[in-house]
C-alpha cells in the first residue's frame, strides 16, 4: 500500500495519460453552508474533464492502521460529496480512486463488496507503479 | 460540544433512563470477513433492547477540529454498519446519537440536513447535561 503522496501523484499522472485534463485540484463543493474540500478530509479530491465527460476523483490510500476505518472515512466523504454534487454540480460524476493492490485484496472482501454495491461507489482502479488506469468500475 | 467520554456515558445513562437495557457495549457486527467495532473507529457503538425493540446506537461527539470531517467519519461508519447489519442482524435498527447542541447548530446546516435525509440517518438527540433523550428522529 503506497503512501498518500505517492498514490496522489500516480493517480493524477494516470488520469492525464488516460486523456483527462485536471481542471480543479483540489475540487471544492460548496452547498448550503458547507464547503467540502481536501483540507478538511483525509482524502484528496480533484476534478477532471475529457471531451464532454466531467468527473471528480476522491483519492484514498488505505495506509492507516485500520483499513476498515480508512474505508469508513472514504465512504463518508464520498457520499457527502455525492449529496452535495447532486445539488451543486449535478453533471459531474464522482469516482473513488484506489490502487490495484487494495482493489484486489481489501475491496475483494465480501463486507466491503456489499457496502460498495449498496451505495453505488464508482471506482477507478490505478496501477500505481505504472501510473496507469487499470479499470473504471460502476 | 462535550468531550468523547462525557457524551458516551451521558448517552448510555439517557438510554437506561428511557427504559432501554444495554445488551452489548461495544456492539460488534461480523459479516463477510470484516468485524466492525469500536476499537477500529472514532465512534463507539452499543446495542440496547426495550421490549421487542432492538437498536444499535453510534455515539459521535463532534469534538474534532473539523465538524465536516467528523460528520464524514460518522456517516461512513453509520452506513457501513447499516450495510452489514442488514445482512447479519436485520431486526436491529441503527441510530446516530448526537448532543442537542450539535443537533441545533451543525445538523441544522442545509448541507448536513440534505445528506442526513438522502441517507436516512436516524438520530437520537441527547441532552448531555440532563443525561436525557430529547428526541428520536427518523
């Protein structure tokens, strides 16, 4: 599991390689008296565009002592962003970026799989060493 | 905003005063390779029964430097618990316990209100000084 800064720059580079233009870093959502952005959170979120596609990407490294707690933090931030983006920036789609190792191990556990399905958490899986997008899911 | 331990014992005492019997402290959900319990999380969760009603209560103090980040943590843990309880303990209902001050200020913000509504976060509002349940919502 790579450190925070490593996955952050690897995801950015992977998105650019995949044809995306980074438009906001960090990406901030403002709605109804709350401004949600990277400074307040364990996770960084950026925004990108490719043609007419507009996305936001929450980058999560799962480097804490408890991956379950890391997941809870990531899920809470993801879903708060969804709730606010739905109202403030409704044409942008949110993805959770995770490294391919975490995807193949922690996210393969049934408990995490059902939560990801229940809450429709779209993911972009990134190969950190090669700085390449491995897959988009959901 | 009271400290973690203060709200924790105040919520427990308020539930007992309200006629509940604390049956698990902490309350652990096990499902599909993940055990979610208090040690892994910023928030404590307990279980209680009153007659045929069975509940779990996540206790959240909002004492961190960012209430938005505290909310993301609480929301993520709440929804992971919901996903696992739905499968492992489906007759128990989950509530988020918050103190009445936080309920009247932070939870009154439109951004928090819409997130709480979108994700159907049931809440038990506790008067910490009097150690009494003020209201059940949702």
